[in-house]
C-alpha cells in the first residue's frame, strides 16, 4: 500500500472517531440530568382526639433531629379530621430522611412536656423509632425516599 493510500485510510478512521466523540459528547450525563423529586406524605392515625393540630418535621441528617425544628429541611402544620391527619411535604429529591411529628393538642405550637421532659402530647417518628431516656435517634428513624410519591402511615403514641 502506498503512503497516500495509508494516509487516506487513517484520515477516514480518525474522522469516524471524531464523529463518534462529537455524538457522544452531545448526550447528557447523569450529573446533568435534573434530579427527580416527589411529594412525601405522612398520614397520622389513631389520634386520641381532634383538638389542636399536628406538627411535622423532615430532616435530611441527624443534626437537630427531632427536637430542633429550625434545622429541619421542612416543617408543616396540619389539620386533624376524623382523628387522622395528612401532612404533605413539598417535593423532595430521592435520598435518606427522617420524619418526626407531634399532636399539639392545645394549639400552642410547642411540644409540651411534663416532669423530666417526658412529652404530655402525642409523638411519633418514622420507622416508629423510639428513644431510650430521650428522643429517638436519626439512625433509627431514617428511611430511603425513592423520589416517587410516597405515603408513610404512622400511629401516634401518647
């Protein structure tokens, strides 16, 4: 094969390679793709009465869980109907979260406690996590949210 023939073959081969690289480069990567988000709902059942309201918080890390609502990524106040309440959080991306809710029976927007800080109003956390001599831990309450509409059903504890 002559030098000119070899050069034409290389040029044609490189052209294919460049065209393929350009086509592949125009696609979107997973990092460029928009994050999928959806609504997370928390249905609270077996409330002992219809007084007051339900306060729900959603945390993406253990920081402040479940006591410090100021570091929760979302908080909601939800009405009570037929001894149930449905709290719907704004759309969130898939990931690991924990939820904590309480029944604010007297409507003062505070979780009331008695002697030794024991709640006098109903409380519940995702995964039905319970604390020992204190509130539940994020590690026990955390769950995977798949990025699709999901409803957690939690029974309020008093």
